[in-house]
C-alpha cells in the first residue's frame, strides 16, 4: 500500500488470540477470562462494534448481564495496548489483527453498510504527527477516518 514503510503479519483465529494475549502480557497486564471473552467477541465482528453490542452478546452467551461500563474499560485497555482500534466517528471498536505492530492506521468506513478497513500510509500519519508537534503538542496520536462507499455498496 502507498507509504507502507513497515511489514506486519495479519493474525486470525487462535493465532490472533495468542498474539493478543502475548501483547497484553508483554505490556504488564493480565489476560483474564473476561478480557479474552471481550477480545474474542470483538474479533467475531467484521464491522466496528460498540461496547453495548459486545456487552449484549456476552450477556446472552453467559446467561447473565455483562455491564457495558466493564466492556468499555477493557476496550480502553485494548486500545492503549494496541489490541484494538477505536473508530471515533462511530464510537465503536475494531480488533487489531496485527497487535504486535504499532503504527497509525487510516480507516476507511462505508457510510452504507458500516464496513471498515484500514490502510497504512506512514507519510500521511507522520506528517500529521510533525504538524501536531510543530503546533506545540506532545504525544500526538493521529486519528484518520475516511468515509464513503465501499466497492460492494457503490455497485
């Protein structure tokens, strides 16, 4: 992809769960049963999922209520440790299929079906980081989302 200055392995299935567990524990956090359940539920979604979607699905699967606030806390941890990405414009989350690789993603979100995908362009996100630093900001984290129609919906 344009500007892709690094390589990473896309994980799926059990390999994705293992990579997520390793990334979280390497960050000094515990991989608990609830965190695994939230990660697995998020990984099931091919579109951004809200904390409420995840809480509802886990509640149904467990037969007891899972509080959205608990899910939000876990999702925030996942974002901080690079296991998930937050889609700001949708207040929803996507699993990061390459949790060991830290970089800024540019998300493409379909206005019709809600599908989200990402591209890597370090030139764009790097330029945004530099602009933020030149404006006097530190710890700049670019959040880039492009909205439009995916190929399927455009047909």
